[in-house]
C-alpha cells in the first residue's frame, strides 16, 4: 500500500509539466533518460579558464548502467555534479547540453533543478559518513526526505521508509530508530541507498559508493544496487575508478582521462578489445578476483594463527 501512495505522489510534478502541471508522456525503451551532448566544465582563476571537462557526450536508457571510469581528477565527479546541478561556485558550465527525459535542464532555474534532485534524480556519494546528519535519527531523516517531495502523512512516509530499509537488507525498525553513528559503514551506505531509491527516481547517480568500504561490504552494496535497479527500472550512472567493480555490472563503460572520454564501449567489448592505451593500462592494473580471495584467505589464516597463539600464551604463561 505504501508504494502505491508513493507512486501517486511522485507523479504529481514531472519535468516537462513543471509549469503547467501536465504529465509527461512515458519514455519508450529506446529513448534516453539522460543524454549529455558536448558538455564543457571549466574553473575560472582571474582571467584564465582551466577546462576540467571537454566535450563529454553519452546517453543512458531505462534499466541501463553506464559506468564513468578513470583516475582521480579525470573529471568523473565533476560531470556527475554538473548533472545534479551541484557544481561549486568556482566551476562553471561552458557549453553543451544536459538532456533529462527530453528536457535540456541546463536552461532550468535552480528552483526547478532542486525539484528534480531526490525525486527524479537520486544520488549516493562515497562519503557514507556525510550521508546523514549525525544527531538526528535515520528514520526521521528518511521521513523528512519523503515528505519534502510527497504529500504523505508521517505514518505513510514511515511505512515507505521501513519498506525500503528492508529492501536494502537492513533490520528496518532498528535502523529507523538509530542514530547514524550507531550503524556500521556498510549499514549507513545501504541506508543512503534506500534514501536515494525510495522515491523511485528515473536516474540514480552513484559516485564512488564503495570507496570508503572494504571489498566484501562494497560488493554487497553494489549487489543491492543492482537488484533495486532491476526492480525499479531506473537508469544508473556509476562513477568509479575500479574496473573490477564495473565490469560485471555496467552495460556500457566510458573511460575518462584529463577531462575527456577517451573510449566508450560495452563492458564485454572493452574487456576483450580495449583500444586506447589508458584503458589497456586500467585493465592491466585491475586485480583479479582470485587474487582478492587469496588475500582474504591469507588474512583469515593469519588472524586464526594469532588467535590460537594468544590462547596458548594465556593458558601456559
């Protein structure tokens, strides 16, 4: 019942009908949820401009995942921030188009862009510690998020929040009534994922969502993200420096270097036939899963040996 209520409310304000209140025609499977056309972003220092993103172009359809991959400083997160309308004051868009559901949102005033964030475009960032205000319980923050976008009562919003905490494999009631510091890093990141997905956005931007987590916890978070995408049908823009994560999850991979997309192919094509030297370097640097498992096995064995030694010392010394 809570999802029906949420679906009713989230469709009251849609991008094309923001001024008139008229609903938007549903996108066909072949139409892009998000399309970037020759996007340019620059930093201004005095009279000089420093280009951070050069003519970036790509598109993502419903149920698709596009991974934007590259080293730190390559322009990935700047691109994501431009889509969200969250560029810092020192950065500026120097040209191009950001087309969301058929509308060039670069032309929109800030008020309209704010209405998109959360309701139509969800986002999860790498800093799970900053996802929630530390001195307010998680549940209260989730309810406030829902009610800021939808005309639901407190109990209706709470029902939606609990349902989505359950969807991300968390003990819903306990997490709802916990402060953020009472949760582990993986739990906070899954709660942040629930916060991003509970309004059922058309696009989810996941900017390095596993960087601050250990390998196994990160894999679990991405598995939950993949499952929720299949459930809701949203498009996903995943920002990552780690090809190991995105190879098995992305439909398309765009490799970014020095603010330019140097290669963009399907994940399978890129894995077998990468052409650009930088992409080839990233593939060679990618750790094999067998090596990761072997590393965990060695760590577990070392921990077990240390524990046994401690017990022996306690008993015989």
